C-alpha cells in the first residue's frame, strides 16, 4: 500500500510548515506533532503510513521517540525517516540503530525526501 498519511514530528514551526507544505502539495495527508511525546501519542492514535522525525527536541528526543515507536507492537510496522540537523556519521548510525528506516540531514532536499517516500514498501 503506498504511503498516504504522514506524521511530521518537529519542534520547529518553520520546519513543520516546510515539510507539511511540500507533502500536501504532493498529495499526502499530513499530521503534525511538536515533540517526541506528542509524536508517539499521535502515531498510536492515527497509525500513519510514515513518520518523519526530528531529533533535537525538548523532552523526548527523536532517537528516543523512534526507538519507542519501532519497538511498540502497535506502531513497529510504521517506517520512520529521521530528518535532523545532526549530520555526523555517528548520528546517522545511531538513528538507524534506533529503528529508523532512513536518515536525512537538514536542510532537506525536497526531491530527495519525496524520492525516499516513493520507494517505501
């Protein structure tokens, strides 16, 4: 089943707007959350087809939220793409170890993000 509903978790209103605008213009339904805790709650309630997760957020960070989602029976089948300003190779490895399917560094290239969504199973 192709991706239709996407949850964007980011504490930056600018980033949320940018990604939401890009995705809605490309036909996706978008839900947003401002932090890790809200992201987990919305993922469980809405069961999106994909989560785009920031890392640096107050409270539960994106690595912790990704780990929670990918290990919870209710949400473990939802792919997570980490989308963050943390661009070190060790950050990427850690993100993938938490269960993320992919890792993008901000500023996000719109075509690259859309391509990664398009190839998801």
